[in-house]
C-alpha cells in the first residue's frame, strides 16, 4: 500500500496557480521567439519549426482538454462574451500590425509611388478578415464548449434522477 501524503488544499491551489502562470509565460515567450526569428531575423522555417509546432500543439492540446472536460474556455456569463470580443479585436490588431510592418518594409517603394491609400486599404481588409476569422473560430469553440457542458449537465441530471 502506498503512503499518501495529505497536503493542505491551499498549498495545492497555490502550486497549481504558479504552474498555470509559468505555462502562460512560457507560451508568450515561445510565440515571441517565433515572431522574432521569422520576421526580424528572417530565419529559415527549419530554425523555428520546433517552437511553432510546440506552440500550436500545446495550444491545441489545452483547447481540446478544456472542450472534452466541459470546462469553460473563458469565464461564465456576460464576461465571456466581452472576453471573446476583446480577443477578436486584439487578434485583428496583432495580425494587422505584423502584416502591415512586413508589407511596408517589403513594398515601401510601391506604396510611395502608388499612394498610401493602397496600404491603408490592405490594412483595413487584413484587420476585418483577421477579426472575423477569430470571431468565427472562437464562436465555434464556444458552441462546442456549450454543447459539451449541456451533455455533462444532462448526464448529471440523469444520475440524480436514478438515485
């Protein structure tokens, strides 16, 4: 028989919080590393492929685990809708910023010759596209999450009725 050490719930909760924060920081650093290598250092894909695979693999793993367990990706209620909206806008701004910097550095002479209007139009289309795509993806994830939560609630209600 194994000896089980009973731990204070507060200590366990603090450890989990620290691990969660460390995971978040690691993911941000990994994303920054990918962006710096890709856009600033113009490194070949092979140089940052492992970071990219790890970043998207872990992101996908976390999302799938949350969905399969029926946990909220965001908080409940009104705040979840606000967080989704803010995430869509932030995604649009980040994608537009990266795309704008890259396009302007590569095609500055064309934008200066043809006018800055094309550049602004490209940024507007990029922002709208990225924001709408982020909204569609987050809405699908939210739908799947709500569906799983309803299934779990139904199972719990059936168990309650059986008892």
